[in-house]
C-alpha cells in the first residue's frame, strides 16, 4: 500500500502527519460516499446498489499539516464467485498495512451476522493500528433508536473510538475527520500535493461508465458487467475520443443493455459522457461497444484481463 519511495519531499515537515486510512465495512454502508465527501470531490463511483466498489482506490487529502490517504475498499461479504473472492481479498489486504482502520457501519440497522464477522476479524488487528468505529446514516436513525443501535455496535469493538455521523447530510462528519487526523502518525508526505487518487484517467473513465450501468439497469445485469477503456485520444480540435468495451455474461444481457434500436446504450453513453467531461474538464466523444464474455466472473483469466486480480 505504501508508495515505492519512502517519502515524496526531501525535507521533513516538523510535526507533519501522514498515513493510510483503510475504510472497511459491509456492502452499501456508504464507504465511497464518505470518501468523496471527505475528499471534497468525486473520485469513487456511488450508486444505491451494494457491491458498486470492486477495486481498491486511494483518495489522497493533502493539507499543510497532514496527508491522509483513504483506501476505499469493496464491501466485505460472503463470496459467491471468484469476483467476490477478489473483492473480499482486496478489502482484507487493506487492513495489513493501514495506520488507521475506519470500520463503517449502517447505524440505521442493528448489527447483523456480517457485522459480527467483521468485528471478529478486526479483533486481530495489530495493536499499533488505530481502530475507529464510524456509525453512518444518523439521518435515517430515529431518536429512540440511537442508544440501542450505537451501544450494540460499540459492544462489538469496545477498544475503538467511535462517532455517529451522516456521510450524506454531513452531521458529525467534521468530528470524524478530526478523529482520523488525530489518529495519524507523524511522517512525510507520500504523494505530490496535487494528486488526489492513484487511478489513471482510463480507469476512472471505465468506472464512470459502469456507474451509469449500475444506476440505469436492474436485476442481475449490472453485476455481470465489466468495462474496459480501449482507446483514449486527444484530438487536434480539443475533443477527447474515448472508445470503451462493455462486457456482459449473456446475449440476453447484451440486448437489455443496448435496448430497442440502441436507445438504452445511448442513454448510458450520454450520462457517462457528462460525468467524464466533468472529470477531464473538456469535450468528449464516447464510443461504446457491448460484447459477451460468458461467465467471466468465474474465470480467473478473464478477471485478470479486466483488472480484478491481485496479479494484474
């Protein structure tokens, strides 16, 4: 997780703090929403669907007296196929080199079996790692349920500091930010001050396309989709040409994604293009192609080709 160079600046900044904050939790508890909010900009895709996040992504916040590197991870759940196994492995691996672990839970619900399984895993953290319990979705929590719910989660990790907050509405978010900064060890900046993530633009483009698929399509189709940016060229007229392949597992899913006379694919393309143009701050010509890759979520070679492998 730590970058190749031990530090970015040659000179130490006196009293400067830096470190990696692994954000872990069950699917759909608001991890990416929180990282985007604390970053002050969108670096991770967000949808109401669980398992939107598939890869580990860094969100880098640099202030004069600290650099905090968020590690946004996939949700921790019981794997159903090799893609799920990769996602869970990614989340678990993030714990090994973290300076701070932020366990995010859905405070509007009582703890379930998945939360208890995560708590057991967190009990094995190195003593040097600071554990913070972030009880999210306070805006959805009725007043009479605040104490029962917070007490139930706190009982699972009694060693952890905790805060009740809303990633979406902002209540308690500043308090959580300060807790995270206070928990960072002293150290140098690992990244340039203007760097905000470790993903390349091509990867971000693919994620923004997949975000629209998650938002616009239903049932199993979005979960069986992988997106690859095939071509990314800046043209002399100032427009950026992007060609991307959307892989699905079945011919029926391909028909759904394209829609009657291509209407669905055009809607997806228009919405994704808008997000991409905001990302690169320029005009985009987006060319989308839909292809069938049967059972790719269970195929190790396909997973590696799509970037869902620890070896890729």
